[in-house]
């Protein structure tokens, strides 16, 4: 009489893309963080501060930069932050 313990599935954190509202695993999205240094892209996903998540698609970034990102981060995007995020968006593919 052997009792085997059922293997537990590893919990995968889910996050919602601010642009298209699709729920995906956290690791497949890019984190934008509002920290003490202002709003910036957090490629490590570990920076302290309030975060919001976006796909790596230009269409999601365009939707988010219209206002959804500022609401999610609960802040106003400065001109410098908006320019930096737009420059990062320009490097993304348009799928």
C-alpha cells in the first residue's frame, strides 16, 4: 500500500496588460514602474514602486500611453518619462 502525494503545479503569477487587457503570465510582459526616480521601464521586474504591465507589442504601448498607463500607475506622466517610454516603444515590433 503505497500512497503517492499528488504533485502540485507551480503557481504562475498572472498580470493584465494595461493596453489590451489580456491576462498573461507575469514573465511574458514588460513592467513599467513608478518609483522614486520617476516612471521607467523595469526589465528585471524587481524595482521597488508601483508597477503596470504591457505586452511587447507596439499597439499595446500606443493604447497605454494615451492614458491607461498613467491611471494604472496613479500618476501623471512627465514629458521626459513619456519620451523615454515612446523611445522604448519604437524599438518594439508591430505584431
